C-alpha cells in the first residue's frame, strides 16, 4: 500500500500530462514560458485572488513574501510552534526572530487566542500555518492584525490548497497566501514549485521582481532578489493535474469523513475539523500513546505510517539557540510525541481503510 498514490493519479491523466509536456518540449521556453502565466491565471481565478505569482518552492514563497514586506534584522515574526521547519527557516535566514505560539490541541494549528500576548513594537508579520489541510482561525488572526495597525498576515498554506474558510479559499484569507506544489501535496508537480497569492498591488509587484533576482526589467535590478522562478515544465504538470483537482478534493473529503466515522467508532483520537472551514485532508493524522510500537507493527505489515512532526520548532537542533530555554509549548510537546499520519489519497479504497482501522 502506498502512503500517497501518485501512480494511479498519473495513469488517470496520462494523456493530459503527455500533451502538456510535449507542448513545452516543442516550444522550448523552459523558463517563464506561456504555461507559467496560464497557471498563474488559473490559480488566481481558483482562489479569487487578485494576483498569483508562481515560484520555485513553497519555502521560497514564504521567503519572497517576507522579503517583499521588508522583514529583516531585529524584526519579530509570530508563528506556530508546530509545523515543518521551513516556516521558521525563512524567518531566521532574513535575520528576524520567530516568536512561537502553542497550538490548538484539536486541530494542531496555531492557538489564535495566544497571539496577542506576544505582539510587541517589533512584530512585523504573523504566519499561521494551515496544517494537515485545514486553515487556522483566520478571522480572529485578522482581527488581531487590524487592532495593531494591520500587521501583515501570511497564510502558510503549503498543505491546504483547495480548502476554504468561511466560504473563502485558502491562500486568499489574509495579506498573503503561500502554497507548495511539492509532489506529495494535494496539488503537486514532479519536482519543486510554489505560489504566492495577494490582493495588494505593491506586494505583488515586489514578489514578481524578487523572484527574478530583483529585476524590474531585464538586467535592471531594483531590489535584492533570489532565483525563485517555477520552471515551465513543472507549471505544465500542475496544469494537467488541475483538470481533475476538484474531483480529487471531493474524494479526499469523502475518504476523510469515512475515516472520521471509523475512528469515532473505535475511540481513536484524531485531528478535528471545525464547521466554519473545510479540509483537503492533505494528511490524515491521529494521536496514539505507544507510537513507536505502532510504527514497528505497521512497518512489519508493509503499511506505511509517517510522523508529521516529531519535534516542536523550539527543539530542533539548529534553532535551539534562538529560543529561550524556558519557552514552553505544552500542547505542541505532547502532540509531537503522539501524532502519526496514516495513508491518505484520493484513490484509497474503502477496503484499504478498513484494513488500516483493523490494524490500528
């Protein structure tokens, strides 16, 4: 059994993939070719955002967004204590300081009620992560932002493209939305890729220039930038996958809800979904007390399990020195010891789900 079944997806859209790839090979515009702009237009329309800027990865989407906001040395960026490392990696790379917040034990997203206590005169951005496919409490976060002069809010939506919050799409819930097209994402390419979404003219222009070495026009560099373009072939692959993306999101929700029913029947604690938002079930994660034993048993049976994530941010070896030794995130600590993700993808059969539940 595959944790994520990309083979079945590929077989289903083989003709579209072949056509898209062949078109790129024929025109030869491998960097900033027409598929780049076509994808940006379709993603912009999908989210109802004013602008979409494709970039080389989800990590670079976050980095470029922070650079567009002028984040640098001495600045503070509030974010979650529990996520993939890129969320704080980009903050540290720019010389700013990540200010961590504990998480909501039901969703594992940032606990919005704890954000306001951490705001100082140095707070220059807030980055909530839409973990496991479900957006954070963006309404409360945006209200906090407004109370302090509209601190920019960057939704790290690397896992939540296709989800929604109060009838608005993830990536169009705040100042900036960033997503990833890493192959294992609900909408992924066959390499690295990402996108930035915003409704702000100045931010969009800055992001466009930063992704191409700060160019305002060819060989005129008006900003410090990066080599952050998403290549044309990867854009073509995402375009092919978009043709059935809505169907896949629907299937993910059906399978996720089936899992929910089964977990409740057996008393297995799981990530919960709040009624004012939808999840794309990028991962299906549960909580277990004897995780190592479970991992060993599933491995012996050739059923894959993955831990997302085994350490809170402040305990990662490369970043320990930037946090206070008395920083305490009790919910994130417990979650990191109990969380485990089980196979989840649009092609998962009900019989496979039943086998997984029986093993659990």
